[in-house]
C-alpha cells in the first residue's frame, strides 16, 4: 500500500487525515487510512484501481441506499462514503487502550427527540394500523437520543472508541470512522452479512433482555428465554433473513444456533445462517439491504411503514459499515474480495457539534408500548453508559474464571437447554443438510412463481427446486398473460396488504392472474395472500382475524394430514358449515370456519407459509399440494 505515512495512534487526534479504527477480535485494533471517495451506487464502490489491482475499501452505507431496490425512504442525501485504504497497521488492544485519549466528553441539552409517551403512541398506531391491517409481521421504528457536544470531534471520537473498547463487551465490531464533517463511533453487536471464500453468513439478532439493576442471572434470563413474544420476534427475523439468503445463495442457507449475545446492559438471542454464493460481494450487499432486525418484515413494506411513522431520515442508522478485503488466492474469474459488514446500530454520530444515537424497537402483535419504550432506553444506555454519558453498568464476574473475566450465562446448563429447546419448533429443512436439488419427486417439471411483494417467494422457490422443479420467479407487475397461460405449474405467492383493497393495483392484477389460471384448469398453487384471493373468487368471504397470526405456529388439518405450519396472515377466508362451493374441497377450522387449505381440479391452495422456519411439516405439505395440482388438472 502507498499513501500518506500512517500517524501513530497517539497522534490521530491532531492529524487531519480521514481514518477508521476497528476492533474485530478480542486482541487487536486495526488502523486504516486512505482517501475518501463518495459514490452513488453500491456497484460504484471502487474495488479495483485504474490498473485493475484489487483495493481494500471500507464503505459507510446509508439507509437511503434501499432506493437501489426500489424501496421507499425519507431521503437525506447521506453519501455512500468509501475510505479507499492506502495504509493500515495493527496494534495490540492493550497498546490502543494505553495511548488513546480517555477524556470525559461533556454533553449538553441531552434527551430523546421523541418523548416516551409519544413513542408509546407510535407503537400503538403501528400495531393497530400496520400489523392489524396486514401490512407486515413486525416493524422497527426508531427515535434518537441527541445532545450538544463542544469537544473536538476527533478527540471525542477517539475517547468514545476507547471507552467502548474498555467497557462494552460482546460487540461484533467496535469502531470509529472519522471523515471530513462526520464521525461515527459504535459497538455493533450484529454482523449483517459476510462473505469469505464463497461462504455467505448472516447473523440475525433479536429478542432484547434488559439487565435489571442487580444484573443478569440464570433466573431472570430464563424467564426472558421463555417469553413467547421474544421467541417469535427472533423466529420472524430469521425467516426474513432466510429470504435474503435464498436470493443470494445457491443452497438457500442453513441455520445454526440459537446463541446468546451478552453485552454490558443487554443480552440478545441470535442464529447464524450460512450458504454458498459466487456473487460479487457488492451484489450480495445490495440483495440483503437491510437487516429485518432494524427495518421489519416484509422488507419492502417495512420501508414504506417507516416513512409513515418516522418523521426524519435515518442517515446511516440501520445501514452497514462494509469492509471489502482483497483475496490473495482468487483465481481468474473468481470473486476478488471478501466482505465483512456489521449493521450500524449502537452507534453515536457527531456532526456540527450535535450527537445523535438512534435506537429502535421491534414492534410485533404482542408488543407492549411501554415495554418498547424501555427497550429503546436500554439500547441507548449501552452506548451512553460505555462512553460515560450515564453511569456504567456493573458486569458480573465468574469467580471460577480468570481474574476479571465476565461470567458467561450461555455456559449455564439451564440456559443452554432453553436455547436448544427452541429448535424443536423449527423446520428440519432449514436446520439439516439439504438433499441435492435435482433429486426431488418433481424432477423434469417447471414452475413459474409470481412474486406478490414478499421475498418469502425466494424461500418457496428454493423449496420447489429441492422437490425437483425448475423454478423461475417473476414480479406480479411483470408477468404477462402468455406466461400465466404457458407455465406448467403456476405458483402465486404471498404478499402484504388487504386482499379486498379496491385501490390496490397489485390486488387487482393478482386477482386477474389467479382467475385466468384457474379458468384454464392448468396446475395452480396459491399461498397466503393469493390463497385469500382464490378463496374470494370461489365465493368465500374474507375477514380480518380478531388477532393477527403474524409469526404464529399452528397445527392444522390439511386434507386428513395434521401439519405444523407457520402463519403470517391478518386476513382469512372463512366458510360456514355446509356452504362449500361445488367442486372444492376445504380444510377449515371446525369452530371458526377459517380456511387453511383448498383444492379442486388442477388447483391447491394454502393459507400458511410452508417455506417458513415455523413450518415443521412444510416440505411434506408442499409436496402433497403440488402432487394434487399436477395430477388433477382437467383434460
């Protein structure tokens, strides 16, 4: 590498060069310097020099980049800022702690921009108006802790980095990035996505245990791990990230875990998802913008909901810091860079003397408004306590461990058993090694999947391929009538929203597609939203559920077979006893009349998401329904 000589750590506060300082393991600190290049699109990140030489680049990716995927956002023109690295050095953590400034940085006029009661009102509205109307399963709405800072920005950045390094534990990255007019300092617990030698890893973290004043114990952590709300919250974000993995990985992704992420004031639960990909790391990053743990599900609708309920742009909050490192072993035609990209959360931003610490809570159907208020306080306190803005949390110490080592509750047998028990609810397809995709019972058949704006279709397509089908996905607004007519098997997929919304072009087009296909008597499978539309076309009533089934696991009868299936619906088709349409067989709840599945000549339909990790019997049920649709079409 070439460029301006690297200043010593102790001299960074008095230099004027842009730099990043990272702690990505327990023992070392990396110092990176170089030139700043702002670009418009992820594909413009300059991984190659003018002579084609691979370059190391650290990119700060703002939330507004979701526009690259056609999603909504409040736009603040935050730049996609790249530090093209020309110099780097590695220090022992102890060396960094010894020389970095440890100044106390006073804050003035500190507090949340949205008061507690107003934030609680936002939570109530999101539950009622968004989740309660079928717009999605969960949404993350933020507020900002803000303050005025008079200290020199570089001194503040280095002092805060040192404080986080010393006092926060469990971070995936601890970092400070200092460029002209902008400072970002954080301790992110969550790796969004990494790619190393063709292996892609995502790390969904959700469920937040706020340590009580006396600290985390086996007893109070066990109570948290038994919480239905916290468990389902994690399962929902795993489903959402598996959608992304299925889009970028040839093998769709496999789940390991769950694990604990123990920090100074909070403990989270997490899974690891891994799969194989040959995509350019910039394309992997684009297809995974951004984590559902900081946006919601489904992703596209979550971005729209965020614009309705957040009044100011997000800046870099919920974006990523992406380190692209050249691979020394890349051959001709192979991917030239690895990727390591934590989510930009638990991060303090300093611009023009104003500190901002954005924090959000994941809102689900079970959410208690004041519980979510407390969650935002807890997340902000993790950063603020570490940097000394509020009193620091006490860290429990294991008396049997080396001197001063924090106690790991994850090692307790009771905690380990509670974590392991969660997997008993999950689909073996996503937990176990998967059979080759060309060995399924429908090998030689083809399926066209209509995407209704929910990337559950990528998981569904992955399962279809493992049943042997040759699968293509087409968006609802791009599929032609000729494609609808010529597909061997048409699968109309899930999506958000009210199936009876007369103003929705998406609902109108899905109704056209489903009706046209059913009238042709050619094989048709419909899922969730499309199932509701098919039921409506068959003369059944649609109604909102008294309580949304977003992220709910139910065991239901599917034509004589009890099946454990995951549901993500707010609306349902409903029948009364004795009112079955001619030529249609129905599996419905005997008490409520809620329709779980339909089948007739050439078609089958299901309300639940057979592709979800919550669908233990998803693959067998999917095979059953496809076999029916393919074998019963009219001549």
